[in-house]
C-alpha cells in the first residue's frame, strides 16, 4: 500500500518534470512589449497625445485631411478656412502636412514653411492634431520622391551619401524645434516618413531597397532625430500601402521599439461595395497587430478622388468600419488634400456628397475638431514605463 503511494507520488512528480515536447515554431508564445512610446523623453503634450489616443480607442474614429487649411477647391494659401468647415461648421480633428523641402522656403507643393509652421501652431492651439508626411526628394539624384533610383543603400550610415541624408534630418529637426507656441510649448507631430513602403513608386519602396535596408534606414532616422538632434515632439507611424497578410505587413517592420502607430493606406478597397470587405480585413489585421504590441492603428491615407458616389461617406466608409468590432478600433483616418477641381478628396459647398458628409460628421462615431477634448492634457495618468 505504502509502496503504491510512493510510486504514485514519484510518477506524478516525475511526469511534471518530463521534458516538454518542443513547441511548433508558430505557437511560440507572444510576449507583449512594455507599453511605452518610441521616445521616452517626449514632451508632456506629446506624451498626453499618445495616452489620450489610446483612451479614445474604440470610442470613435478621428477624421483628418491633408492640407485642410492650406488649400481647397478654388482657394489656396493658409487661411482660417477649410472646405470641411464650410460644410460642417467644424474643422477636421487631424491635419496632414507635407514636410519635404524642409530647409528651403517652401515644401514640394510650394507651400511656404512659414505657413506650415503657423498652421500647425494654430491647430495645436485649437486642440487639433498634426500629422506629417515626408516625400523627401531622392537624396542621391535630387529627383523627386518618385525617382526610384535606389538611394537607400547610399545614405545609410557608413555609406557614400550618409552626410547628405544627415543634413536632410537636420533640416527636419530644425523645423520641428521651431514649432513652439507663444508660451513656449512644442507642438506634437505624428510623423509618417517613408510611407506606402510596400509599393514600388517611391525610392524607399519595394524593389528599390531590401527589407533590411529599409529597417536600417528607419532605425537610423528615428535614432538620429531622437538621440542626436533631440527632437522629442514626435510619435512615429510605420505605414504600408494595401497588403494581404500579417507577414506582408511586417516585411519591413523595424521592430516594436521603433514604432508608435501601425498605419496603412488604402485608396482602393473602400471605393466599391465589392472590395470594402478587403479593406476591412486589412484593418482587422492591423488592429490585431497593434493591440498585441500595445500600439495604435490608423488608416493613415484613404479617400475617393472627386467622391463620385453621393453617399460614399456614410455607406462605404463609416458603415463598414463602425459595424466591424475589430476594425472600428483604428484611431484615425485621413483623406488626401483638396488641391483643385480635379484633385480633391473632401467635398466643398455644392458638391453632391456634401449632405452625406454632413451626416458623416454628425454621426457619434466620427471625431471632428469640436469633438476632441483636451487631447494634450493628462488626468491622473503618466506615461507607461
Ligand atoms: C500627391 C499629390 C501631389 C503632391 C504629393 C505630395 O498625392 O497630391 O500633387 O505633390 O501628393 O503632397
């Protein structure tokens, strides 16, 4: 009897210590990283923005437009005006700006940097959010961002044109350091360099640099801005164009410690009912990846040029997003600029989608500037450690 008990005990202890079966590689447990921004020395307003965006997750989607106060259909130049406000009475909550050309008087779309600076400060003072793209000219050929000569390998540290690239970063940093309000606060910016990285139309895109080169470029850019040039008012967005799988999305991902927001850009899938579910499927992957990593997710560019479908805003964009329990957790979406009567992505007074856009704005799930509350203040919460 005693012997049987001893044997039983031995067996059970022993089996507990049996060498576990090796885990198949794809089930290695995922250890979520600590919740902290890329830059732990963020200014308090930038840190508050990051935390408050997290608090807003799932409560609504922030709506943005590129160049919202810089140009509209039939007008140009920074004004207290935006086509969106003409229709809804409020500005978008998020404003996109183009920083390529920093160091010169004007950006690549001929917008003076003095106006960009003033506009970004005004946005901050009104409680809106600024985000910036950087269609940096090809640093080697001096062609545009669309000149796909493979420059990345030549601008990486220890390469022939390293200094050229560093001087571009110094220009960007100088601009960002000057983004100060009258009471000395630095304006936070959600920075989205080297976007649509899986497309082949930019010099940093697929086919013009390897994933390893892209990743090195990204890490160098962030490290140089943050640690060498001491820029502490940026949140960093990594963004692809359309993709199909997690693996594709992550092909050029530089790692969790280098990214705050996971973005994607998709102009196609939301245009017709036939493909909307593809767009939603990608956002589901994005939100899932972001949540696991304690990051944010965003549809960093989308839209329908000319908005030829009159109920596009509520039926093709908002409805599918709102109805999907996962995709609805993206933090923001941004449509592109209203440049002229051919190239525009938001309605203007008299446009056939204007009434639907008004309904889109009135919906409780969209966040425009008047709906944003104290995004730069923290109430009893500090940055994650
Ligand atoms: C593109 C177009 C161009 C512009 C570029 C960078 O999509 O709007 O006219 O130069 O973005 O802003």
